[in-house]
C-alpha cells in the first residue's frame, strides 16, 4: 500500500507538461443528495480548464509530455466527429505550439448536424480536420503520419499512448481526491470504457482505499473484452510507474446497461439525468458519456444497488460541448418548444415579432 506522496513520486518518473488546472474542485450536491437519499459529490474534471476541459486534459499532461520528449512536432489524433478527445488535443496543441491533424469519423452526428459542438471547436482551435469513413480511420491516420514523416516532420499519434499514460493521470486523480476528502468515498462512479477507469482503479488499489469503482461505458462492447482491457491498461500503467501492482479483470466493474441503442445515440434516461443534475445543482453533463453514466448512477440508487445513505463521488469527465450537437434531441425530449407555446398562450410571454413587424 502506498501513501499519496509515494504514488505522486511514482508518477513523477514520467515526463509531464502542465496543461490542466489542478486540483479540480469537488462539489457537494446537497439538493440531489436529499432527493436520492445518498451523500453525493461531483469531482469536477469537466473543469480541467483547457477549451471546455474534460478528462483528456488531465491525461494529456502525460501524453504530450511523452510526445515532446520523443521530439514530436506535429500531432495526429481523432475519434468521432464530436470527439472530446480531438477537441482537447487541438487545444493542447495550440497551447504547446504543435500543429494538430485530426482524422475523425464521418459518422451519423456529422451527417446530422455538420460543423457544430466539438467539431466546430476543432476548427476554432486551429486544427486541420478530416472526416473519413469509420472503417478507414486507423489506416488514414497511419498514412497521414507517413506523409508527414516524408515531409520531414516528427508526427506523434495520440491514440496509441492515450489509454496507458492517461491511466497514470487518473491514478493521480484518486491521489488528489484523497487529499480533498476527509474520508474515502464508498463509491466512485464514472463514465469510462478504458483508460480513465483503469487509472482510477489503479489509484484506489495503490492507496488501499475501501472504495468500489463503478464504470458505465458509452458503447456496446462485450463485458469480458472491456474488463480485460481495463485490467491490462491499469497493470501496464503501474509498470510504467515502477509499481508492482496487477489489476485483474474480475476486479473491474463496468456496465453497458445504460448505453441504449448504441454509442452516440441518446437515451430518454440520459436526457432525464442531465436535466436532473442541471436543475438540482446547476451542473451540466454531456449526452454521450457522463449523462448516460449518471443515468446509471441514479438507477443504481433507485434499485438499491448503491444503498441509501452511501457516500458517492461521481467523477465528471466533461464533454459538454456535445450538448449543442444534440440540441434537437434535448428540445424534443424536454418539450421545450411546447413550454414556450404554452407560456405565450397563457399570456406570460409575448411572441417574438417577425423581422419587419
Ligand atoms: C466526456 C468523456 N467521458 C468519458 C470518456 C471515456 O474515457 P476513457 O476512454 O478513458 O474511458 C470520454 C472519452 O472520450 C469522454 O470524452
């Protein structure tokens, strides 16, 4: 078992650049705690400070540390068209003076809303953005890296190292949280399908905390695959830090029960959960990751899987710019237009005059 200082020392073996505003705050949620019958706090990793923040900014301190140590001068990265990873990569590149090439998926959201949300921010942040069909993604990134190399650049593909170095960063998040709280929580809940949960589990295990870590993944992937991946990432991150800690797949608790139809398609429960936290605590979640995970947390409490009275910390991993790419789903689900119509009908609101009226 390590102390917080020893865990920090182990992290200190790895190259790191400063990108995030740390420590991120822990916000107690008195109103929602009362409503749910638990003691809930939110660890605000949506407030890591770089271009709307999120979990990648914390991870990128180590990933860009590695890139710079390896002499990289251009960065290649990418995921979905609304990728929070890509947006934070573009911002980190801007800050560090690196050119950013994003090769993202041409997916349903891009077809539906075009340049909006994270995709819009990628451009504002100065990245070059290409959208390619999903099946060509990995090849397109490698090919681009080769072309950049042929031009005399030293490209670094962020996707290759993000999970393991990101897990180092999230072990650090647990160290940070341990210093912020009087006592370790009984439950740590988060949206994650890989590196973030691996790091959190590693941190909990390294510090010997009596905390159950519950991850809710954003996509449909077989349970065994996810558990094996998370355990392998955690074990590899530990080895990088010189720690002899192994995380086994059986130690990983990660559920896909709140994904709904598929990755990136909102569920009614997710939209309800986003409104619930927004309207009780003024905290916004995102519709792809944290909103679905929070709907899982609420359901676990209502079903008694997380018992009444428990101390729960939700790690908010960010992602809010995607809200704007899902505006139509929010408007429809929440009946927002009907609220306006109703208020006009009752004479509370005047209709907005048309231009020229
Ligand atoms: C908002 C948000 N939450 C959670 C995650 C999941 O992180 P990880 O890949 O480390 O599991 C992501 C990843 O893109 C994200 O953008």
